[in-house]
C-alpha cells in the first residue's frame, strides 16, 4: 500500500509520466532535478510507446523551435540545447495572400528548425542518462485508488503516487483518461504535412525565411513552407483539411511562385510529396487535473490557440507541473496552482481564437490584401504581423498593436485605394 497523503511528492515517491514527447520529458527532467535540489529521492518512470531512435516513426511536427526554447533547456532543465541537430536558422517570414506578399523580418531572437524525430530521440536519451527509467510500451488502462494509481501497459503494470498525462493528441489514451477521471480532450485543427527536396540550388534560391500563406479558400486556414536544411516542409491546417486540399494548395499560383522547382519534386527523393496527417489543439482540454493526476502539453490543450510554439509550450507546462508536484502536492486542490501557473497561456486563448476567426473572415472576403498593403507603410502593423506569424508575442499584445489608431487608419486608406493593387514586396 502506498501513501494516502496528497501533499508534495516526498522521499521514495513514484511518478509515472505517460508519453515521452517534449511535455513528458520536460516533466520527468524537472521532477528529477527539482527533487535532487530538495534532497528527495524520487522514482520517475517515462512510458513511451514509440521507438524514436533509428527514426522508425514519423512525427508530423515541422520542427520550428521558437524562443525561449533554448533558455528552457539551459536554465530550467539544466541540459544543453541540441545545437548539432539544427538544420536552419529562420531569418524571417514572408506572408502571402493570393495577390500580395510582405517580408516580415523581426529583431527578436530567431527560431531554428530541426527534425522532430531526432529531437525526441535526443531528449529521451538525456532522460535515460539522468537516471530516469524509460519503459517502451503503450499504456492500456488506468485505475485511480485512494492511495495509488495503477498503470496497466503492454509490459508489467506499474504503481505510482501521481500520473502525468503527456500523451499529446493520442485518441486512445484520451479515452483511457476520459473513462478513469472524466478528462475531455481539447478541440483540434487538422493538418496535412509533406516535404520535398528541391536540390541544393533550389534550397539556396528559397532562402532562410518561412513562407506563410493565408489563402482565400475557406477550408485552408493557413499553410506554410519551411526550409529544413536539405528539404522544404509544407503544411496546411484547417478544421478538416485532407489530401485533396493539399493538392489544391500546391496548385495555388502564390504557392507555385514560391516553389518554382516543384516540378522536380520526386526526382531527387522517392519520399517526396507523401502526405501525413496530424492535429493541433486549438482550445483547452477539460478536467486536466485532479487527485493524483495532471495533464501537460498538447493533451491539456495548453498551447497558443491559433499558431505555433507547441514544443515550447509543452516544455513549459511540463516544468510547471513538476514544480507543483514537488512544492504544492498531488491533489486536485494542489493542482489549481498548475492552472494559475499556466494563466499566461490560458488568458491568451480567447485572443488567439478571436485572431483565428478574424483571419478566416478577412481571407474569405479578400480583406487581407489591404492589411498587407497597409503594413508596408505602418511599422506597428508590420510588427504585429511579424509577432502573429512568428508566435513571438501573445495574441493579446498582437491584437492591441494591430488595432492601434494609426494601423486602423492605414488599413482604411488601403481599403479605399488598393482593391487591385500590384504585387508588393
Ligand atoms: C503538422 C504539425 C506541425 C507542427 N509544427 C510545429 C512546429 O514547427 N513547432 C512547434 O513548436 N510545434 C509544432 N507542432 C506542435 C507540436 O508537435 C506539439 O505541440 C508537441 O509535440 C506537443 O508535445 P507533447 O509532448 O504534448 O505531445 P507529443 O509530442 O505528441 O508526445 C506525446 C507522446 O506520448 C506518446 N503516447 C501517447 N499515448 C501513449 C500511451 N498510451 N502509452 C505510451 N505512450 C503514449 C506518443 O507516442 C508521443 O510520443 C506541430 C504539430 C503538427 C500536427
């Protein structure tokens, strides 16, 4: 029998983390290091169903890691950022509407791109080197008792004082938590991802900027083409995007202009232009904390509501969950401190959702063209667009900046004059 006490995890306590993605490994590392600093000896076990090493599994993530990701590694997790895995440094963004484009180069610390499968393999290896146990198996069921949680999996069952759900958007695991504790997964946007290798000259011609697209199509909310060293990753997102919408996206004139060498796709690499499907959370999960459990990362829906930074948010929420487990406790009441700690993300969600709705409406009625035209002369609006696309600042600030009197005036002037203006920078 384990301890019925739901206070901070004490000496000899056991935490089981379900999922070895960024949220799970951040929780495990922060637990291990925090416990050591407090002089406590904990047992932390990460249960991960996939085999990251050897690149046997695909991960849909585009692998753009945004600030403060390096700080989180060095300061909060005390581990080196895997600079050797960096494929590109993002020098800026090009935002496209059907007839216009604008270059958005900010002053902020740049984002970097890497391959997610290699990043996950690195993180799990660090976890192993830190002495944290890793069980390669899928969790199949959970039982919550007054004094413990039983975690059934494809290997031998485990018992823990507290369970951390870091299972991303895995629908099967969501059902397990739903049945056991009444958890409800977050609402999601779907995405289709593909890549292609345009060759050295094609990559050099493409440059170091991410091209982001806001098409007029009501079914594609946004698309992006991201340089990744020797290839380009292309993704689209919307409430129900599929392979035929990716075909349509690749045929849009503004996308063809950006990818002049698309005709060569497949000549270089037989893996080019295969489509993969995935999901992003676009709202909060429900019942994501309770007695003896806390849910982190995508599974909690604790990410920006519209675009970007999923990995950075996953690491952040994992670190915050570990802090509560070590300092506040593992009861439903103690985990309110986790809600408070994540209020920055939660408070920004309505603004992200508002931005999403405004963008969809504006794209549908061709109102984004004047916004881009106005941004060419209005530095505040240009900065707001950069911050929205790069995910460098909260949406609350982006909307505030984008709706300043000067910006609204510039948009109104552009609306009056530009309906069919020429392509700009
Ligand atoms: C198309 C696409 C592109 C994206 N691009 C970016 C990007 O460029 N930059 C960025 O920051 N974010 C990006 N994201 C978001 C990012 O991938 C996620 O926000 C991030 O991976 C969330 O981390 P996580 O640890 O919460 O979940 P995940 O990374 O999904 O990890 C969950 C882990 O749990 C494991 N698991 C699930 N169920 C079980 C079980 N029952 N037993 C054992 N293990 C289990 C899974 O195998 C998985 O490894 C993208 C997402 C998509 C869909």
